[in-house]
C-alpha cells in the first residue's frame, strides 16, 4: 500500500476542509472490532463543506460502543485491501498522530 499520498501529509490533511477532500473516505476502526469507511461526501452534506478534518476527527465515536476510534485514516478510495477491483489508493493516518 502506498503510504505517501500525493499532496496530503498529515498536517495538511488535518487542515483540509471537507470540500477539498470530498472524494476521499474516512476509515474508522474501533478496538471493539467495528470498522467503518465513511464517504466524506456524506459529511459535507450533513455538516457543511467548511469544517476541517482536524475538527472532525477528535469528535468521531464508534457507532457500536461509543468509544473513541482506535485509528482513523483518510483514504483515497473506498477500498483498503488490494483486491480484484481498483487499486486501494493512498491513505494517511490521522489518529493517533505519529
Ligand atoms: Zn467500538
């Protein structure tokens, strides 16, 4: 998996507005085993385009157990594992920060 996204280092990604990364996905994994990939397009619809990822990531909670997520990644595509479809694209870890 490529880990150098073209254009989004972690600090840049956290400053990005939702509308700038509208085509990307947030991959949220919880210690309870729940794992979700949210389309940022949906967040633009529900929250508005002007929010920064840096505001949103700390507010994320697991839908199943209500805990803070174990990891959050910003991903280029909806697919994380390499499989028969499109390549998985880049992803950058937003939480926990390295
Ligand atoms: Zn959970």
